[in-house]
C-alpha cells in the first residue's frame, strides 16, 4: 500500500474557491424568510386524497413516483457498472475468508433472520409511517454484506444469471405497473384508485428485494484480494 | 387517450425496459436488444416531432397529478430536435458498436455489459430532453454521469481509468453544486416545476443564487472553458462508440437544460451579466480549443479538442438572446442547427477516427498518410465531417454559422460575428491538416487490417447527413419556434 | 433565528469543506469522501430549510434527500470501484504521480 503523502500544504486556489462559495451560499440562506410553506400544503391535501397516510411516502411513490423510478434505475445502473469493472472473469471466484471467523459466523446466524424480519416490517409500515422500500432494502443489503463477510455469500453469485434477475425484477415490475394505466384512460404511473394500495405494495416488496440485492452485489462485486491481483 | 399523447413516457420507458432486458438477456443477445430499442427509439422520436409540427407542443402529466404537485414531461420543438438527434446518433453508434465490440476475450470491454450501460445512458438522455422538473434533472444528470463515466473506463487501461476518474470527480462536483442550487431555488420559490417557476420567479437574491449555481454546475458538465479540463482525455480514452456518443450527445444534454433555464424559465436578464459572460467564455473556447486541436499528434485528442471548440459556438446564443423576438429566433435556430450538425458530424468523425485507429493499429496522425488510397470510404467520411466543422457551404455547419452571424449583425453585436469567422478559419486549419495527410503521400503498399464494412459506412452516413442537414434547416427553425413558448402554454392531453 | 437555521448553516459549512477537499486533496479516496461531505451538506441545507413550515415539516425536501442519498451511494460505489481498479492497474492512489503537484487536474 502506498503511504499517504507526508506534507499537507493548504492549497490556495481551492481554499479561495470554497471560502467564496461559503460566503455566497450563507448570504443566500440567511436572506430567506423564516417561515415558508413550499409545497407542503398541496402535498398534505393530496396525500389524504391518495389514501397513503405518510406524506413522505406519498410524495416518493405517488406524486413524484417518476423520480423514484429513475432512482431505482440509478441504483441498478451502479450495480451494473461495478460488475463491468471487475478485472478478470475469475476475479470473483475466491470466497471471502479473511474476515470470516467463529464469532462473526454465529453473530451472523443470529442476526440475519432478525434483519430480514425488520426489513419486512419497514416496508409494511411505510404506508403509515416512516419506512418503505429503500429503508427495508438498506437493511436487507446490510444483512447480505454480513453474509458476505462471514463467507456464506460468494462473490461470484453477484455476476450470475439468477442475481441478474433479482436485480432487475424490482425495476421491471415498477415499469409494468407504471405502464398499466396507459391501457385504460390514465397517464404513466397514474394508479387506478381501486387497486392503488395493492399495486404499490407489490412494487415496494419487489423493490426492496432488488435494492437489497443491489447493495449486496455492490459489495460482493468489489470484493477481491487486492494484494494477490496482478498489475495489468 | 390516443397512443401518440403517451410518446414522451414511451420514449423513456422503452430504453429503460431495454436496459433491464439486455441485462438479463446475457452478452450474446444484448446487442439485438439494443438494436431493437434503437429502432423503436428512432420511430418514437420521429413520431413526437411530427406531432409537435402538426399540433404544437404539449405537457404530459405523470401520475395524473400535474405540476407543481407531480412531475410533468414537456414535449416541444426543442425537445423534439434533441430527441431525434439522440435517436439518430444512437442508432448509428449501436450499429457501429455491434462490430466494434466483437472480441474473443470475455473480460474485455466490461464483460459484455456495454449494451446495458449504453441503454441506461439513452434513457437518461431522453429523460433530460423531456423533463419539466428541476429536481428530476438532477436524477437524470446523475444517471447520465454514472453511465458515461463507466463507459469511458470500459477499455480498462490506466489512461482510460484516469480519464474516467477525472470525469467522475467533475461529475460529482457538478451534481452536488446543482443540487445545492435546487435547494436554494426551492427554498425561495416553493416549487420545482419549470413552468411554475417561469410564472412566479421574482427578483430574489436566494433564487438567483440558486439558479446561478444550477447553471454553473451545468456549464461544468458541458465542458465550457475553463471547466473543460476533464473532456479531452475522457473523450479520447473512451472506446470509439463511446467517444462518439459523449461528444455528440452527452454534452448536449446538460446544454439543453441550460437552454431551458436561461431562455425559458428565467426572465430575460435575470442573472445579470451571466449571458454575456457565457458568450465571452464561448469565444475563448472556440479559439483555445481550435489552437489545442492544431497541436495534437494523435487523432482522437484532435477530435476531442475540436469538441471543446465547437461547444463554444453553443454559448454564443445567450448574449444574442437578450434582444428577444426575431433575433432570439435566429440565434436559437442557429444554436439548434449547430447542435444537430455538430452532433452528426462529430459522431461521424469520431467513428471514422476510431476505424482508422483499428485499421492502422495506432493513432498517430502523421503515420496515417495516404490512407485515402486504401480506405476511400473512411477518408470521404472524415472529409465530409470536416466540411461541416469548418462551416463550408453547403452544409449544416454553414447554415448554423449563417444563422448565428445574422443574429449577431442584427443586434449590432458584430464582435460575435468576428469570433464566428475566426472560429471557422481555425477549424479549417486543423481539419485541413488531418485531411491533407489522409489524402496525399504515404506508402503505396499500405495494407491496413480488415474490418467489417459497417465501420466504414456508418461514419460516412453520419457525415453525409450533417452536410445534407442544410436542406432541413427550415424544418428545424419551425420546430424551434414551437419551443420557447411551450412552458407558458400549459396544454394538457 | 430559529433552530433549523443551525442545520442549514452547518450544511453550508460541510459543503464548503467538501469542495475544498475535492479540489485540493490528491488522494483519490479523500476525493470520494469529500464528495460525500458535499452531499451531506446539501441534504442538511434541504432539511433545515424545509423545516420553516408552520406545522409538519415540508415533505418535498425530505423526499429529495431520500432520493439524493440513494444516488450519492450509487455514485460513491462506482467511484470506489474505479479507484480500486485504478490502484490494481497502476499501484497509484493519486491521479498524478506523487511528487508532482497533485491537483485535481
């Protein structure tokens, strides 16, 4: 490993740039009125109409669902990108053993089932309180990383066909649900009132799966023993 | 509702679904998915342009909510032009890449994931051209950035990785600055929708600061001098199809948003002297980029610096737009014709240069002498691309310069016309140098290696299209006029 | 001055710090962390300013921050993967060789 550079000079131009930026933004922030409603009024009214009790979830999935759709695309894209960056086809063939051990192993066996249940709860509670697909997916991802660190999950699973399907299923389902209204009288993502809750739940569950798989795959696909890699 | 109304949504969903499909389809079938999507994308883009011409622009309310609560897609003339360009270049690049990426080494070029990355990039570009919401722009820009950076690194060599890292850090800086700008703008104006902003934006220090930050970040992403430092190495070290897409399309994506923000959303003169500053920087870019291009020994770096120079032309529209009315129409028409002609010609030039590199096995311009004898189709493609770059009549590049010069003279700001002429002369200098070497001299026994036919014909087709664009100029101007009024129109399906 | 301004101002400080580090520090991992600093700064500004409402906090900035966090994670993951690949290809942890003036350029 290369050592960090010894001297740390303060570089003048970046310092000036950040000081100027700081001053400009501070002035802009302090110039704002101390109270402002923004869109919160309209959003709260709309949330009541859509039947989702938690306003933030309503904004994320209903009003600005298109942003969420693209955001899932970003996460999936990052996973594809990291997969494309692995150096050799067999770069993922080694099991992760440097971190595995008896203590980590038993803790993993104890915690991962609990984490899965917590993830499910976070998704379910999302309609009436803070929670949702991303939160649940993050917990699932953490569980996946624990499994990787203790050697249960193998790096090469991140590049295989089954994992590709798990990664894609969330986005594909979301796209399918988004296109459904086009067959009727609605625009993209205009969920019909009757089936709104069920459709959203389906999308959220599959998204949670995909997000968890993405986060785990991001970790697995980067996992390689650097010191043993050849310099190409 | 008829299907035509849904075109904006379909233009985004089609490549996105295609990206997922290509990912699960595996490396052998992915190119076919990409070709299908490219064809579908082209059809949809043309259909959208046809409808804008026939019935005018319209807004598409996603989720049925409508702005400012929901997100609207905006289908107008300017968007249609960029979409058609993106579809055309995308199709050409897809066809070229299907030949370029045939390699026996499974690890080469990202383990066959080029197609998925490419389709994500197509989705995000279409998203940028259609969106009417400033936060949605952020998400699309991040999509473009991540896919573009990864595509740059795809060859895996240290130069490509270094160029990709520089591009990544510039992207990160730009994205965070843009988001800060959105935060300030929303805090001051209370909405994220472009049309609502247009109606409610008042002279407010915080909103202006936010807008300025947004524009500055987009200027960094469009690589306007002096924020161009990341572009030459990124565009030159990327695999050839990626270079073509980066120069022709990706920088135009952030430019499109600047057009929207400064010409449609903000009232004229809202940001003070920023439009003049952009014009000045554009002029510097034209001169600096051309001078740098003249000094390059390696063909892809020459073409990349040419992009830096040509981007400068795009920013001349802002000082000219101040005058409003007919001059704005002229200037905007000139900028849009330039976007399309440069997009087509630069893609043709990059693909042609890449083919030359593949056939010769090296990228030194001086050692490609006499290539025209052995590779006449390629040499013709490069020469025709040069015609558009120099702005020689009759070509799309000439039409663009003509419109911009007319706008400059109409406002009495003759100095921009001088810059345009100087730019044309400098472009002639570096393009002639390249073409002269290709056409004359060299070893009569030169036998470059073989390559599939389409790597020769696709660059020629693109360059020829750029030249023929001059016949399409009236159509482009008509579409452009269906542009700047759209945000106020508020027409719903 | 209400308490939410403290968060907004803290966010601005973070943003400025991150900008300095992204531009000035040559080590690649530092640059990636610096970008995350900038991101956290912007999120704090969004949340702080979104708290100026009379009753419930404004949900739109919260949704923006949630989206922003996911996008930043994605970008960070990509950055780290490229840095790792670059390191294994060149053995370097900076863009230019140490000893040269390692700016961001």
